[in-house]
């Protein structure tokens, strides 16, 4: 006979059945029965106490992206639950599997505006794959089982389980369900239609100027090896989306970096001039394509994606292939003929040479500039042998341009939502999941201040995270847009920054300000040598801009290229 368990016990034991080892959370009244059961029964799940619930959801996100497992966060009702929403929206946009468990007021108070009541189910509905409000303990085990299944299958994403306080306190015989029964949920985990794969193979084999665009879906499917086989077999240049960085080694001869608004100019030229574009596991969103009706105008477009909703959502697709990236590539490879594209590859090489003379690193300047920091970080980490968790802004683009990623999932960043404040808490989650990995936070001075309170979590958990703040005294990307579109009127973008070195030291974290190029590499090595967390405040030139830049509504062919002078752009 099944043993009697409280709702709180059911939550923890269900997590154990799902293989959960760590959760990120912050207690409060409506979730206290569950926390009490964690303490009372000493379940072997490590609870990471966060400083703010937004940090909990970002930590679960970073953990999930770094490990491929489902990340778990937990919060109380009302503001505790709503503070998770930004992190859930981030995960939803970037297809990250998270299960969020929140406390809710007792069932007797639902809809009565009780203390710390919020309609969490309604608030979270647009930014979760699914959510539950549990008002009966009998529904709790199935809900948690289903939540993990939905989060990790098909196109991954966040699921929220909102549990009333009296449900956590109630008791029932407990046996964790072995299966799920979700007749309305049909995740596409099968191989694609043979006819669609054959059409794709024919187009690739006939192409004179093909390009592959690899997105994060390749990484989610663990299909990097098959992607490389396809590219090498047919000698096809490979571009990536921002989140696809790491799916194909950036140092490979067939890599043409990444494209879009701030992608490499030669990559954008290749995307615009190709005759067949094979997009796999990429959403083809506006940041990659530029104006939708101008993207790859001469190309037959093949789009491989697990989610049928992505087919034709933004771009007219000639050959949609709905299916898992790994299974698709395995079915496609035998049908691909060995090929050479010497004229096409020579053209791309010419474009690359033409744009490299504008590379900001080649321009003479005595000032410390952010791209120099990124390249120094790349060299110091064994030319890419680290996981970088990047925040959002100019530094995010420079990291992607100047830190050449060769390993899968070695760049974690908020792509779709563009969430400032993501990097530090997400790095905490990543380090918890990969304790032996070298983890670097790359954050702007603006974004870092949004979640720097989680430095306490870094110290509390004794994590050896290294932090590089790119400090230019501005909300840099917004300031750049003000320069380009608003006649350099810098309203609301100059920052009053604290002394980040003193902030770190207040938490017991050693830190150092870096103000010159000569110091950069040595400072990075000092941080690496320290057995624990270390913060570097890189005080970089204020007005350096990110180039190339495709302005919204324009074609990728109409890029603003890097200027040939290092004259500051915004004075």
C-alpha cells in the first residue's frame, strides 16, 4: 500500500523521481509547508537560496542550457511568483526547459484578493508552454510528471505548477506516476517525412552557392557532429544564429561566423547572395534576417524545425521539413552527394578579406576597447576553452564577434527576449551544473547592476565564477541607437556607476579595475589563478560602437560598416 505523504513531500519526492539534484528558490508564506518538508525530511536535493526570484528563474535557465537537463526554480505566491516571470519569458523565447513551482494562497482565498494573491496562472500563460493551478492534492503528482515531460519534449520550454498552500499541507497515499496521459499534446519527436528530406537533398545537391544556417535547435538535438559531416561532405559554408554559436566550430574553414543585425559583414553578404539556404533549428527571426521580404532574395529556402508554427512564420519557405534536427540530418546525409564549390567559397573569402581591413582590433588606439578585452579573454581561456555567459547589449555582440566558440553550448545568452541582468544568475546555474568548467560572466555595467545582488549567492555557494564587467559608463547599445537615430541625444543612457571593485570586496570577492590594454591579459590570468570568484572591472572607451549594424526595416545588404577611424562616435 502507498505511504501517506503531504503535498510538500510529494513535490520533493516527485523532483527526486525526475532526477533533480538542485533547485533555485526563495521561501515565503505560501510555499512554507513545502520548505518545511525539505528541512524535516532532509531530502537529498540541494536548495540554492537566491537573493531575488528573478535570479532563481535565470539560474534554472543557465543550469538547463549548460547541462541539457530541466532547470527547477521555486517561489512563493504573489510577488514571489511574478518575479519569476521575466526569467520564464526568457526561457520561453529561447526554448529552455524549466519547471517552476510556486506557492499559492489557500483554495478558500482564491479570487478574494487575499494577502500575496496573484493570478499566476493567468500572468504566466503567455510565457510558458503550459501551466497548472493545483487545488486538489490528487492532481499534484500527475501535474509534476506532466510538467517535466512537457518542458523537455518537443520544442523545450518552461512549465509552471502553482500549488495552493492547503494542498501542500494535505495528505494522500503517494505513488509517482510512471506515464503521462496527454492526448492533446503531440510533441514532434519523430523523423521528418521522407519526401521532404528528398526534396531538400535535391536542392542541396543542385546548389551552386549554398549556405547552411545553424540555430540552437542543432544543439538541443545534439546534432553538431552530423551538421559538421553535412558541411564537410558537400563543402557548404556554415553560418549560425546568435544562439546557434557553438553548434559549428568558429575556427573551422567552412565557418562564416554568424549573421544578422550585428553579424559579420561577409556572412550577411553570403546569406544575401546564396542560391540555396538550408536553415536548421533556427527561428529565422528579424535580428537574423533583416527586413523579411529582402532576406536571401535569390535562394530556395529549406527550413528544418521541430515546431510546425515556425514554418513560414517570417520567411516564405520553399521546402519545409518538420522534424528533429538530429533525425533529419541522419536521414539527409546519405542522400547528399560529395561536392565542391570553389568559386562560391573564393567569393566569400574575398568578402571576408574586404571586411577584415575594417576590423576594430587592427585599428591603432591606445585606449582600452571592449573588443580587445573579448579577444584577450579568448586567448587566455585556451582560445575558447571556457563557457561564457553573456548579458545583453554591445558587449554581447562583441563577445560573439571576438570570442571564437568551438564547443557546444559554450555561449549562454538571452537571445529572443534580450534580458539585461541575465548573465550573473545564469552563470550561477551553469556553474552549479558544470562545477569543473571555467565559467565567465561577460556583462555591461548597466545589466550587471540589475542582478548584481546575486553576488551573495556566488559567495554562499562557493562558486569560482569569473566576472568581466565591460564598463563604458552608458547603457551602450541604447546610446548607440541614440547616436544613429536620435541625433546623439543621450537621454537616460549615461550611468552613475558604483565602484564595482568595492562592491565585490563588500561581498568578500577579490576584484580589480583594468584601465589599459597592457593590463588586460595579465588581469584575466590573475582572475583565473584565484581559487574562487573574481571580478574584473574593465573601464573601456565610452563611445565605441558595434559594427556592422543593420538598421531595423533594412536589408542585411544595407549594413552600416565599421568606420576606418577610431574617432569616438558619440561625442
